[in-house]
């Protein structure tokens, strides 16, 4: 009887040991499977990320090539890049889709006037936007400063400095996600898509040379620069004009007696009235959507349509002086808007999404600045995010 009991106990012990071994083996197999799956997912994500970076590299090359022209004319301010056979892309392989947005085709939150902002934003939030970016603690009539934001949960302070990102608007009184997602253009661009904090341009002419300052240039310098376009009497008149009344902008040349629109148009790209080397917030008339053009001072729908039609039929504007050739561009309108415009772009947002053969995706979003060194162009990364 005792021998049978011992055999029974041994059998039960053996069964328990077998069960433990089975559990251990199963656990080990599950761990191996999990690690293998994780490694596979990591490999897929890595391929997708490198595909996204390949799209980014192609965008950089395309933008540098664009700089060979004295103007920037991405169609509707956007450039779509997808793999070609030359990239080694084929059916079933890793691919990318890259969208390039011209920041100069948008309204800059940090430089736009209250009137311009009111053309895109509800009137009741404009004061709050201005209060957010100004340096003082005095709220506008419908605005808000830190005293208001400190009552929220959680509390925070008003920046009282330029916006760092467009999404920062969500911290401003009255701004909602729904408002930023409002569709504004016929091709589906939202309010957020039409705003920027990054646009800027160098104060140089189409050849990349510093512009001639109407305030400080001597007669010799003006003669050397414009002897083919202006007579000596006209150069003397410019010098006399700056002594009698300051030029607010180069467009004020149009107010001078005897200086024709054609002559002002011919020299406009090569003159300036500021010593700033970089000018922020200029809008590119070759890439800005109609809604952005209409937001600018004294620009109505007819004037915006004329610009869009001109660049679609005749081609891009090589210089701002060519605006004076447009029917309906009055001297007064040109004086109001010209200093806010450019024909080129130096900052772009690139969104590149890579996808591997199994459908795994990764996206790189960055802001690139184009910089010139002699005859060479390079890109500078101003913002980077991977997701």
C-alpha cells in the first residue's frame, strides 16, 4: 500500500514538473515571438522613416534648384513630390509622399496688422492675438493679458513676445481648434494653413546684391546703379525729394513729378528705404492664394483675381515693379501694399511621409530656410518633428 502511495506521489510530482516545464517553454516561446514581432515592427518603422527622409532630401534638392530663378513660383504655393523610377521606387517597395509649403504664401502672425488679421480671423479675437505678441500688459478692447490667462485652469501667462508656432494660437483667448480647421480656400486649405510665423526674405535684389538705399545713397552711387534707367535730372530730383520729405517706402517714388510708372517699375527691385538685412512677413505674390492676397491692405477681390490670373497666364512676377503693369493697380494701391510683398521665398515647410511595403508609415515635418553663400545655396533646419 505504501509502495502504491509512493508511486502515486511520484507520478503527481512528475506531472507538476512537466506542467512547469510546459509553462516555461510556452513563456519563452511567447517572449521570442514578441521580440521577433517587435524587431519586425522596428524594421518596418525604420524603413518608413528613411523613406520619409528620402522625400525630404528630394525636397531640399528641388528647393535649391528653385533658387536658380530670381523668383519663387511653386504652383499655388505648394510642391508635391512622389517617388519616380529613378529613385529606385517600384510596386511593393517603400515609397514616400512629400508636400512642400511656401511660408511666404501665408500671412505672418507676428508682422500682420490688425486690419490684415481681421480679414482672416473673427474680429473679436484680433485684439487678443495682438495682446499675445506685444510686449505690454495692457489689453486691447476685446483682448487679454496675463490677468485673464491666470484665471484659467491651468493658469498660464501671456507670452508678450512673437508667436513661436501657429498652433500657439490655441492658447489665445477665443481661438479654438474648430476655428483653425475652418476651410478657407477652394482646394481645402484651412485657416491654419494660411498662417505662418516663419516667412522672411533678404533685402537684396534679384541678382542677390544689396539694394540701394534711397535715404543714404550718394549721387555717384545712384548714378552708377541707375544710369541706364534715370537721367541726371531725375537722380537730382530723388536727392531733393528725400531732403524735402522722407520716403516712406520705394513706392513713394511714384509721387515724384516727371518720374514715370515705367521707370519706377524698372528700378523698384533694386531700391530700399530700410537698413534691415532681413525683412520678415513679406507675402509672395507668385504663390499666395487669393484669400491671402485679399487680406492685404487695399486689396479687393478684383485686384487679387488680377494677380492670380496674370501669374497663371503670363507667368510669375520676376519683380514687384511688374505689378505696375497690371490693369487696376493704381498708384495709391501700389503704395499701400508694395512694401508687404515679395516675388520670392526663402522659408518652406516640408511634410514627408514614408511608407513601407506593409503599410507602416512615418512622417517627418520640418521648416527649412534657404541661405545663399556666393553662388551656392544651402538649407538650414529651423524646426524638426518625427512621428
